[in-house]
C-alpha cells in the first residue's frame, strides 16, 4: 500500500527514542532544594496516545519523562525516563549519553511524597493525594543539585473502570519501537500487567489504575501476530490479533531552497480489513511549506 503526498520533505513520523540503561536507585526519595543553577534547560510537553512526554533539553540532549496524561487524586501512577543524546557522530552521542544518564527526574505531588526516577523504567509508584491539584516534575542534577520544574495539573476526578468487568481495550496496530496502550483496570501497582506479541515480551512503559502502556519489540516481523494481555490481580487474560506494521519513507529527490518535491510512504504489515492512522507533524513550519497543513492525521487502509 502506497500513499503519495506533495511538498513534504521535513517532518516527523513515529520517531523512536533511545532508551536509557536499567535504573539504579541510589538516590533516596526526598524533597530536594536547589543549591545553585548552572545548567541551561528548555522544558516542553507533548501529549499523545494518553501519554505525557515531558522533555528536559540540555546541551547534551534530552531527558524525557513518560507519564500518564490523565492523573487524578488518589491515583497510583508510574512511568519511564528515556534519553535522546545530541551529537552528529557516534562518539558524540556516546559522550552525551553518558552525561545524560546521571540526571534524574523528581516527581513531587502537592501535599504528597516525592519520588525520584532514574533513566529506564521506574518500578516506583507515585501516590497522588486526595487534596492534590498539581504535580511538579523536575530535572535533577546530582552534581550541582539544580532543579528545573514543569508543573502538571491533576484532574478533579476520573471515573475508574471496575476491576474484573471484562472490558479490556487492545490496539489493532503496533509499530516496532513505539508505545501502545491497553485499557484495563489494575490496583495501581507496577508490574501487575504483562503483555506479549507473538513470543516476545512487550516492556511496560507507564501505567496507572485505568491504563497501561507497553513498548513494541523492535525486531517483530511486519505480519499479523497474536497479542496477549494478562492482569494477575483480576486473573484476566485478553487476546487479539494485532497488525505489526513498518512505515518506510522515500524522497523522490534531494530538495534545495525553493524546490518542491514528493515523499512516498509505504506501510507494510496491515492485515486485510485493518485501518490505521499516520500522524504527520511539520517540525519546521517557519522554513517548510506543507500542503495540507503542519499537523495531519492520515487514514490508512490495507485495501488501498
């Protein structure tokens, strides 16, 4: 299946992030007060597929906290820290990765206890107090004890799914090295949900009492495969078929200033009758003009 689009040559389509090393929990959880601030940090937030990606960008690259976007009082939530090192060469990326991996993210709910997250998946649970209206997510450098804070708002209340009601939402499409959501109730403890595609385990990325997010293994073949979700606390097992798809992008020519051109996008692996969406974002709207707009959701079908 092939889709052609005109005037595109600089955009983001489902780009993966480099995941950090396994977490080492050497820092105790505590409310840290900054001593001095010597690091230039830009903070941004992006919500997609129910996840909030909070990026703390330094000269070495980005430290990205991945958390549920929907947070309410009394929730127990957990998440991950990924690293995206800057640099042109492999050695530059390695050096910057080593500089980033010592950084941590502190989560501190209003009227609650702080939790410290290191790069990788966090097995620690953040409890959101009943009277909490805000959570502070702060980049922490243990060398100079500097803090750079982003504030998350808590929802007033969120209706909880009933445990064991049999309502489990599973995706129809999975992309290697990307995150997907399974909607199912748990007791708010990490590690309670387990998911596989084919014979491969899908690492848990983030979760809470209503949803869990997993990462698709990167070496899955682009074919329909069985997906299984197991919830030990409710003894639920859900199974469905998922299309593992791989998008491939081709440019018809190398464009220069003032040129127009086309991008061809081919998606492999959609099962017959399956539908999916391609999310397009123009990252340089001040430089690039894109036909159709800078943000587009393009429906895909295996039948065309």
